[in-house]
């Protein structure tokens, strides 16, 4: 089992490197300024490590440039020549697939040092930045598994799970975990995306004693095609603006209204607007079950990315943007915290 897991992990890594060729984001200088906390963190904790980070960047970049030059100037042209010769000698056109296969494998191999640098930079710098917000930890991947994420009602059907950039910790006795998530399902024509964006899980110090689902209002037909579990019933709420954006279902109408108080509905609308504005989010949905509040936020941008490998580690233009993105994620817990704590008091009173 372990012998099979290792090559699969390596294959996934090279696939991630291949995707860098098309989806990498070059963080450019912007008008976003660093906060005083980030400036202090930079001076005291990041700056002393920059010499070592820059040296590793140079090493990775040299390897990246050599590999890319070798693939573009030798390996790919050679694959074209081989394919043309085979076809000229009577082979069928399927041998042109040699070019495609060489491009995929060669590109993944060439961009692997760039991916290694991104991971190295994140492991060294991001743990220091997330500590600015409290008792938080950073890791390259999330702790939740396929089986855990499949238990949630909002999770679409998927066969493959990829997580990236996990931030976990606690805020005022509420557990917090964020991760960018890609869910894909297999099919006859290859994989297709079921969900792309982030998942945020808040672990409360109490149980909601019901299952409440807040879904995006997609119109009558789409709502019917994606209707919630039969064990839940639609909840009518009095906030017209909220009901234009969301559909609510719950196993308990009374507890659903405790959760979705007027303040909570306004907070969810504010969160949705923030993510639409900052990361072009297309959907925000959440569910409250057991002691978990789970958020699925759909977007295509790749957050929390450092500057590209060709840019010096001493050029810190990307850090204020990274700080802004992390602050946006932390706002989920902080934005909802007061009302959720009020819910806990209400639950105790009704126990």
C-alpha cells in the first residue's frame, strides 16, 4: 500500500508543477500597504531569514531555468522529429501523441523546482504571518479527509480531493480551519471540477442540536435540481435581501431562526459581498450541524501565493496582498463570532 502511495504522491506533485505553467499568478506591486503588525513581523522574524530564503530561491531558479531551456530547446523538438520520422516511415498519426506526452511530462519536470520554491517559501514565511492573528498554525495541506468532507450535505459528488494552504487554530474558544479545496469527479472523458474555492470549518464549544443549510438561491429550476436533504424543510425568513441571495433548509425551524437571527443574516450578506469583491467569489454556502459551522466559498483565484520564483525574496511586494487575503479568511470567524456565542447562551437557557 505504501509503495503505491509514494508514486501517486509524486505524480500529483508533478501534475501541480505542470499546472503552474498556466495558472501561476505573478504578484505585482500594488497600492496595498502593509499593516503595522506585518511591518513588525517582517523586521523581527522574516527579515533575519531572508538571506537563506533568497539563496534557496536562486538555487531553485537556476534549476528551473536549466530544465525549461532543456525541455524547450532539445526534448520537445526531438519529440517532434521522432514523431514526424515515424509517420514518414509509415506509422499512423497516433504517434503524434509522443509530442503531447513529452510536453506534459517535460513541463511538469521543468516546473518542479518552481513548485518546490513556492512550498519552501510558504513553510518559512506563512507560519510567521498567521501568528499575527493569534494561536494559528499553517501547513501546506488540510487535516480533513475525503470521508470527513463527504459527510457534509453541501459537499458535491467527487472522487478526488486536493487541499492547499491550511490555516488552523482558535478564536475566542472557537476552533478554526481554512483550506483551499479542489474537488474533482472522474468520468469517461477524464476529470471535471465539482468544487473549487475554500472550505472553512468553525468548531463550536456547543452543539447546534439541528441541521441547518444555507444554500445559494439559484432560481426555482436550479433550486429544485439541487434541493437539500429530504430530512430538512425550507425555512421562511423575514430578511428580503437575504432571501434574494440564499435558500435556507433545516430539521428544526425554531433553532434555524436562532442561528439565522437578523444580525447573523446581515453578517452572512456582508461576508458574501467581501468575497465577491476581493476574490471574485461566485457562491457562498454554509451548514450548521452538530458542533460545526461549515462554509463552502467558490472562486477560481489562487490565494496566499508568494511572488514568482524569478523575483528576489527581498522584493516583498506580495506580502501586503497575502496579509490582506489571510485577514479576509480570518474575518469569517470574527464576523460570526458574537452572534454564535449569543446562540450558545440561548441554547443553555433552553436546555
